[in-house]
């Protein structure tokens, strides 16, 4: 991760274990951004630190679920110092990210009903630092649209494996022309922004990844969602949770 060398970063993964670290290292990655669903920032930070080593930097992050259940907007924030809950209005989350000077990324734009679209990308142009232009879960038309949005609105690009499964890690990554040795360096590379190259697999591995990840998405949005909504109690990242000390009680959407 020294000057003059590309730094390969898988900018968004959901899973972290020994297998993930091994696969990331084998793929030649220098860093991964770990942002699991419905997990509080202190826990994410602790786990990221435990799995970082000399060969692989694990950067903690939060993909915050904003908006109502029918109009959710996912936003990826890197460099948060204080926890930000899910299930709050998009404008409240963006204000928090600005206040904390976090790097803000738009993952999987216009994907399903859970993503920022062109109106939001225009509205928050001063807050968002990059738009994802390739995601393995996307169909080719979705990736073309994502690239079109980034180009049209002059956003720097990024990509990620968006890995919910260990086998997906490294199928796509962003290669930065910058020195990135810690979380602050990555935030600076995204906010400045540093020159970068978008790299992804278009062969059989990518196709297998897409099929497996889409199958996992179906699982997440059926049984796993039912378990989370009706059986597991209040989410750790719900704004009413005691961990947020009432700071977001008046803006909780559900």
C-alpha cells in the first residue's frame, strides 16, 4: 500500500470470517469495506479490527437503511465516529454523515426499491462521494444505467462484490492510485477523489456469483425478513434502541 502502487479495495462486503480474509488475500485485495446489515457500528469496528492483518485492511462501515419500508434508500457511509441508526429519513441520515465528515457512497443505484435514484443523486450531490457503476447482483441493463448516472452527474465511480457470501469476495473491486493504509486514508481517497480503476470479472465466476447472490437475496427478503420483523424483537440499529440514547426517537419512521 505504498506510493506508486494500486490499492485494490472491495468497497462493500456483508460477511466477514476466516474464509473471507483468505479469499480476499488470494484475490490480491489490499482492503475490504465491511458493512453488514442491522449491526451497530461498535460491533462492526471490533470485528473489522479483529480480522485486519498485515496483508488485508478491513475497514468498518455502515449501509444505513433510510426511508419508509416501501421507499427505502440504502446509503453506504465510511468513516463514521458515532452510530447512525436505520429507519430514519434520508435527509436526517445525510445530515449526520455531513456532520461527521464521512465518505458517502451510493450502492446499487436504482436497484429494486432499495436504492438512491437520479433525483436523490442530484439533491445530495454535495454529500455523495461516489456511485457504484457495477454490482454483481445487477443485470447488464442495471449496470449500464448505473454507469450512465455516474457519467451524467459527474460522480466518481466505485464497484464492489457486494458479497453476502464468502465466495463472492473479490469478484469486483476498485483499484485506487493512492496510499491507503487505514480507514482515514480510504475516506480521503473517496472524498478527494483519488484516481481509480474499476475492475470486475465478466466470466463464468461472475455469472455463478450473480446466481448465488440473487438466490441469497430472495432468502433475505422472505424467511429472513419475516424472522427479523416478527420473531427477533427490536433491531440493534432501530432508532428506538437504547443504544442511541433517544437522539433519533422523534424521526423514527417505524
